[in-house]
C-alpha cells in the first residue's frame, strides 16, 4: 500500500469552517497578517500547503520560510485566498476516517508544546510550532487513503492506555508498509517543504531526536508529553528525561494561552 501514499495522490481534507472563516478574513483589506497566520495554524493541511507555496522557486526567497505569518507575507492575501478555495473541494472532514475525535486538537497542542519547549532546545518557536502541528499528518494521509483499515488498526492498537508507541509504529508498518512519521515526512518532502520541518516530522517518535537538539528535540518531547498533558498527569518526569528545564506549571500556562488564543479568536 505504501507505494500509493504520495502527496500528489492524496486529497487531504480541509474543514468547512476554515473555508468560511478564511475567506471572510481575506476579504478584509485591513486584516492583521498575524491573525491570518493564527487561523491557518489551526489547520495542518492548509499550513503545509501554504508553507509549500511560500518556499517554492516562484517567490525566489534565499532563506527558507518556516513560520506561518512569514508565509502569508511572502505569498500575499490573494494567493492565500486562492489556496483556500482550491482546498475547499471535498472540504468536510468525514466522520468515517477512523481518526480520533480530538485529532485536530492534538495537532494544535503538539505544536503549542513544541513552541514552548523550543527555547530550551535552542530552536525557533515559530518553526517548532509548525513542525509540531504537522507531526501527525501521516495519520490523516493513511486515514484518507484507507479509512476502514486505519479504523480497524486504531481500534486494536489503542486498547492499551496509553498505547505503546513502538508497538503502534510496528503495526502501521506491518499493515501499510510505512509508519505515520515516515509517511508524514515523505508527504512534506513531496510538497517541497524545508528539510528542517521534514526531519522533525520523521523523527518525532525517535528517541535519538533528543541528541539532535533544536527542532527535532522539541517536537519529539512534545509528542511524548501530549498523552500526559491531555490526562493532566505529571509532566516533570518526561521533561527531566528530555533534559528540558521548564516548570510544569509554566509549560501548561504557556500552552493553554497559545491554544486558548486560537480557539477564542477563531471558534
């Protein structure tokens, strides 16, 4: 199956609320570009496509575009509007894909956690957010391509609480010929995104990413922390294991503020 999972063969879905909100925002000539970037930050698919466009040879930038406000500035409102319209085709995320109900919310939280950890790993917070936001896009790709098989596999691997990551990745590889981090990285590479983002997605469940430092370390730690964060469990042991010096309360406050701002502004 893995030979069929390529970026150009996938119609990754975009939620209808995003289409409506984005078009209203982009019709306002006085809209704050930061607000546009925040709205795009709630949609991994749109974020990936926008970053692809901003990093394309057409814009001739010498440096890579690694955060969403910069991507909006590079591309311009008219092009972003055209991108949203193009993605509006098949825009509603189907309920039968087998994705967890809070999948989109988890993407936001991984991005926000990675951004909060970035200073401790000497990474750029904006880039860390983008990498964390896109980390699990491989899940979506598999679910779109094979919803029944993905739902069946998810039901089996999620019996453990929390699921063992190594077991889940092995099951994905056995069933689909590829695991979701590798597939996500392949999709981003196919889309022409910078290697910084692609590598962070590829290694977001690889313990050796701790030794990499930077973006890879921040996103790996965020992926480790998300389960405990959602369960309101103690985050300190995972932070210590990752060599990250930040108070748990400070981390929770930062993440809550980031995600809360997005939800409040674009509910």
